[in-house]
């Protein structure tokens, strides 16, 4: 039995655009606050207050018992890092992941930041991971399949010497934070769910500098690389359209980089 993935209505999309605008604002705001000496709890508080002040709901709060507005994943943390008393050091590489609900609909996006000056290797891992996200997004159009998205992501990671985490995927998104289908960051071209106009889902590749295996810390949330190598992730919420895609969570600050990337291809 094929799983039918519903297209979002115009009203649902309108709410997703509003949720997205707030999530975009969070990531645009928080960059200036990421510096050595601040705690991840402090960064989470700023994000939480921004969401509420702009009329959104921090959708992670209360989700499966999670208590924070963001996940903040530092260095070897792959995803679901819990904001807390950890103070950032010069050179730390971190992902801030935020989910906003508005009008009953969700937007989910994350970006990489560095406290102070990242190492050359950290900066490269972050850049290649963002290129993987962009390559995956560029595959999106009606008639393409999710295997096409996964394949280009995995190939770009692999040819640059990085592994792709398989234990966590992108996901459909809408009235629920996590909906069908799963969006794998590896796969075979011409396979998997066929994209249809009006589908909304995230693409959120996690790349490791070392091996792809992950472990879960005793807090039940924090996912780390098993070999403790550096990990990076970028995430967007994307709408499939008849002739392509719309990146609902595209930030004004990344537009120039996005256009330069598109022009190269
Ligand atoms: N933002 C995550 C994702 O990309 C999910 C957050 S889990 C939560 O799917 F518990 F923090 F909500
Ligand atoms: Co997500
Ligand atoms: Co997310």
C-alpha cells in the first residue's frame, strides 16, 4: 500500500509561511549572540523569547517531554543537544535548531555557527554540509523522488571525505512537527516517495568528519558521534511545487550564498 502524502491547502501554507518567518528571524537574530563565554541555555532563552515576542509558539517545548525552544548541538554532538550550562569556547562549532508553530502549522530550520574563530576543518565541514542541503533542495520538483534527494547529498558528502548519519532523517512537516514521509540523506536515484506539488518537508543532512555511527548520551536526547569526531547539520523546510521548490525558511542573510551556489550549477 502506497502511503498517500497530502498536499497542503493554501490556508495551511499561509500559516507555514508565518511560522517560517519567525523561525528565520530567530536564526538571523541569534548569530550576533554566539561568542565564547556564553552558555547554550542563554542562547536558547533568547530564541524562546524572540519566538513568543513575535506571536509564535516554541514547538519543541513539551514535545515528547523536551523542555527547551531549541536544540543546540556543539562539536561532536550530532543533533538534539540540550541547552544548558555549557559555556562556549573559542572555536566551538554549533548547530541551533528551532521549530516554530503558528496558526497550528510548523516550520523547522537550523544553521551552523562558530564561537570565535573555527578551525579550517570545522569551517570546511560546515560548508560542505550546507552544500549538501542546497544540492538536496535543488532536486526537489514534482515528479522527482526522495531517493534523488538522498543520493545527491550522500555523494557530495562522500566525495569530500565525510560520512552521512543514517539514524536521523528529514521529515514531512505541517500540522505536526514530524509527518510522513521520512527524508533520508542517502539513497538510490529514481526510488522512494514521488514528490507532488504542495508537499512540505524538511531536508536536514548531518555529516560527520569521522564515521557515521552515533551514540545516545544518558540524558536520553543528546546524540553524539560514536568516534567523537566533529559533526555538522543544516536544515530547511521546503515546499515542492509544479516546476521546482520554494525554501520556506530561506534567510535573507543566506540569499547571496544561495544564488552563487545556484549560478555555479
Ligand atoms: N528540530 C528537530 C528536527 O529537525 C526536532 C526537535 S526534537 C524536540 O526534527 F524535541 F526538540 F522537539
Ligand atoms: Co527537522
Ligand atoms: Co529541526
